[in-house]
C-alpha cells in the first residue's frame, strides 16, 4: 500500500489526500508534528525528504516523491483529473506553478503563522503587509480567470483546481476576505461539489 | 514563429532561451524593462499575463503560456529533455517545484535586489538573513543529491537541470558562495558543457 508522509493541518498534504480520496486509492498516512520539527530530524532528512517537508508520497517499492504538485501530477496521470494534450498539461502546470510561487507563500504562510501561533517577529510583521498585497493580487488573477471559466483548464475539474482550492478555501484562516471575489467563491462551491470531495481535516 | 515575452536579466527567461537554443527552435523575443514596470501595464495584464510577469511563451495561434517551468515542460515534451515515464516525469516536476518554492525565492530574489539596485527597505534587510539561510539549505539539498548523481533525474540532462541551473550558476551575484558545494560546482560544469549551451545573456 502507498504511504503518505503528511501533516493534517497542511493544505499541501490535503491536495494529496483529496485526490487519493477522489481516485479511491487506499493509503496509509504517517502524521508528523511540524511544530515539534518532526520533518527536520536527521532520520527524516535521510530517509524521507532532504528538504525537510511534507507531504511526501512513498510508493510500494520505497521510492519517495516529495512536492505536493509533483505528487498530484503523478497520481492524476491517465485519469480524468489530468488532460492528455501537451499544451493542456502545460496549462495545468502553469496554474500549479502560479499557486506555488504567487499564491501559497502569500496566502498559506499567514494562515500557518496564525493557526500554528508562530512568533510574530519584526521580520514577519513587516512581510505580512507585502503578503497581504501579493495574496490579494493572486486572488485577483484567479477572479479574472474564473469570471469566464468554470474551472482553471479546459473548463473541467483537474489537479489545477485541486492545487488552488487547497489554500484558497481556508484563506480566511490567514486573514483574507473573499467577499470581493464572487467568481472565486462560486468556483470554491463547484470544487466542493465534485464527487468524492473530502474536507481538509479528513485523515 | 513563436514569441517569447522576456527580460534578458531574468533566470526564469533564460530557462526558456536555453531550451529553445538547445532544441534549435527559432523564436522572436520581446524585451520588457521590468524596472520600469513594463510587465504591469494594463495592456500587458490584459493581453499577455494577468500575473504581470515574464517569461510568457506566445504560440503561433496566439495562446499565451506563462510560468517558466510550465513552458519548459511544454517545449520538452517528446524530446530527450523530458523522460516519458509517469514517475520519471513526476521526479522532474519534483525538482522544478523545489526550485520555484525553496530555491528561487531565496537565491534569485537577493540577486534581483542587488543587480537591479532595489531599495533595501527594513523588510528586505530583515528577510535577507532568512533568505541566506534557506538559500544555503536549498544548495545543501542539491549538493546531497549531486554527490551521487550526475544530473537530477535518471542521471541524464533534463529540464530539471535547466530549471535549477538558471539561478544556481549566478548565485554569486546574489551574494552566495558555492565554495562549500563541490558537487554543485561540478554539475554546473556538466550542464554548461551540454551541446548547444548558451549563456544567460544571449538574446
């Protein structure tokens, strides 16, 4: 059975839990207490992921695959969650890289600081203003796209939607207000209505 | 002819220029002065990329594909620069997401601040220490992998190497010292020795 090295509060972990649920793939889950540094131990770095992060998918042969969006791409291959065409796949990746570079660091990180009660250093306090601005800009990019599209690529639900849903639907926990983003809110409802959908905290 | 919306100082743009050169694909290049905000004009946001960034690949039918790593994946499809297997492709993506999340923001951003003479605000000054620490950690992850691998995936040159080469080979411009990373330095030489290699500033 495949094994997911995970943390239940993580939106990145949730991306993987969600697609595994929707594909009906059974898996074993190993929970790490990230507040206690359990993904930074010498053993974890040596055996699971030298980058000290979860999620990591461990295949039956022991192969370790880190990075939530690489895992999504792997699991979705050959399923309706990932289109086959070369350009369509590149567009899926375009939104996944947008998520990891322009969205996640600005929207997920404040949520992490707040929900994990991380010390609000002067550095974090100053960067929070920038993250607010860039996070709202990322939401604006999504709003513009979703104003005329039901989903991110080819107007059908794919791993691009899963990737962007993970931290957008809990953006409020990081202090973001989605009131001004009606197309994003309607899309969140469409994603949550997909067959087999599970909530973030479903282990 | 395809068209690359680009900035010549950008390592992300360089990734695309490099693979286009190595694949022998002719292209037209449109240069934007990012210091003067030319990628944030209403026209650019409307017509090229709502996220206000280059590179963007414009296909012959007018389709716009943003995100350097999505462009690499698109261009490399069906070539020796991207393996065919589902797991091998996921491993390529694993390193590309590592690059965009754990490497680029910490190694490329200080280079940008220095080489583009961006104002060193208190926020940037404080975050520079964190970026140094995380950037060296990313280089450490690369060093560990390259200590027993010639390239990042399947021991052959791929777009994973192109993605990580772009900002690693100019890490010194951002104040990083590669002295303590001999495997990384040897890999940089192997990448630079690939057929058709071009330097960052080759238009």
